C-alpha cells in the first residue's frame, strides 16, 4: 500500500470531522440526559430517588427496543437523502424535548406529579425514541463510508472531536455550579434556572450537530445496496442459528466488549462523586482535566495509527494491563485530608484512556466485523449488550461503594480497585477474536 493510499483525501477528512461533530453532539446531549434530567427530578421537583429509578429504567427499556428497530429501518432505507442521514434529523426532536424538560414544572402549573408525568413523556417516549434514531445512524457512518484499512485513524479523529464535547459538558457543569449553585444541608443544588442553562446546552448541541451532519455528510449511493428486506424478516434473522454462526466473530468481540465495559460501568456512576470528594479547587480541577485530556488525545491518535498499521488487537492487551495497574493506585490519591496532586496528575490520564481512549481500536475492530448490509441491526444488538454491562457494572460499583469502607479513604475510591477485574478478564476474550486487518 502506497503512502498516498494510507492518507485521507481532503473530502474524506472533512467527512470524518463531521462524524466527530455528530459524536460531540451525542456526547454533550448524552451527558446531560444521564445526569441532569435525574437531578431535575430531585432538585427541582423534590421527588424521591424511586421516581428517578423508574424514569431511568423505562428510558433504558425503550432505548433497547428502538435502537434495534431504527437500525433495521435505516439498513433498508433507499431514499434520495441516503440510508442514514434522514434519521440524524430526529436529533432535533430530542434536542427540543430536552429543553422543554427544563420547563416541565411550568407546564404543569406547579403540580409536581403532573410535571413528573410530563418528564416521563418527554424522556422515556419522545427522547427515548428519537435519540436512538440519531445514535444508530451516527454510529453506522464510519463503517459505511471508511474503508477497513483506515478505520483506526478515522475512529481516532472522531473520538478526539467527540471527546471535546465531553470537555464542553464538564465545563458547563462547572459554570452552572459557580453561577447557579446554592449550598443546602443536602449539598449543592442548581435549581430550575441552572437546569434550564445546562439542558439548553445539551438540546442545542445535538440539534446543531444533526442539522450540519444532514446537510454536509455524503453517503454512498443507495443504488449500490441490495434490495430492501421486510422489517419482520430482518427481525426473525436475529434468532436464526445459521445467521449467528456466520457472524460468530462479531459475537465473540461483543462478549469481550461486554466484560470490558462492565469495568467502565463500575467506575462511571461514582467518578464525579470521587473527583469532588478530593476537595480540589476549581483551578486545580481545570488544570488536571486539561493536562489529562491533552495526554488522552495524543494516545488516541497513536492508537488509531497503530491499529491501522499493526492490527486491531496488537496493543489492546498491553494498554488494558497498563490502565489496570494504574487504577489500582487510585485509593492512594487521598488519604485522610491530604490529596496527592502529583499522583492524581499521573493516574487520571490512565482513567481517561481506560474509559475513552481504548474506544478507538475497539470500535474499529467491532466495525470491521459488522455485516456489510446489516450494520444498523447489528449495532442495535451491540447496544443491548452494552446496556447489560451498564446494569451489572453499576450494581457492582454500588455494592463496593456502600460496603467497602476503610477509615481515612474515600469509599468510592475502592470502586476503581474492582474495575481491573473486568478489564483484565476481557483480555483472553479479545485474544480469541480474529484479527480483521490483513497486513500485506
């Protein structure tokens, strides 16, 4: 392969940056949906945690079903606007619904229960259905349009742009905390105005991203695709034994990803709780985040290039081992009232690599194994497994944070010690999956 063949054309680089913009919109929107819709129920409506649990559970169920349905639907779309692009526009519905969510109590005339019912309709029904049309279309664009030999670098660029969205989301909560935060006996609350501010950022972000993506992204001609299949024919094929055997490598990597992501889900619900328990000043926190994300972006770039040069799985076990080793030292960052800033500065980049950085080679690998004309459907299957890992990981993390208490340490810090069990346990499973990059 010539050097020219290994580089992106200007057109393709611009397309990949647009995919990154879609991921940034997804990331910002998803961050606020997972966090600030829940705090609205707590801090604005003043309802018990059970009401949050109910909304989150119903939303997850709707997401599991609709993600798969939209995947099948987009696989079989043959319109003049392409196969995936039309479904990106559902992001506008999600964005507007998120903004309206912040005004639920106003629409209800101050009645809390009515406001909660409005929240359920907006989050579970409207956002649950519309956002998954956006998600499955966005995630299918790289394997649809980027050739296998360049997907590692493509995923690297996309993840860098997408994770910039995470920086924007984190910066937004810091601003919201400084401007709208009010100290109470139960901690800091930002009230309705603060939620209007944060949820508006989430809603506008996904809306802008989906409009730009729809207008500027170019898909392959639908004339190159095979004839459409009926929806229920596609659905039945999921349970077809022969079909499962044909895609056994895909299901092998799904199993490996499930174990690995369970480790991530062990950490994620308690990550920000642990960070804020360190007692850092805003300036210290900003400095550590900026340094860590800079390091993360460098690693993502390197992993993307290496996965296209040396193969998808070559460096995954090594990086997983390094991340696991670093994470084991997390409880030592704060002992008693003393926070070791230097140790935190060394370890925090490894947390980000484990949570975000390894997505680059892992995504490229799983994209390689998606059946060419059924990528949407199989991404829906992958989404179901991802949800299972979230449930298991969150449960394990909750048990650890609740029952593992050692005097002088932050309880949540021991969640990090248990995550490597899943990380290291995934390595043998990744090694059983065939390498998809055939080197000349």
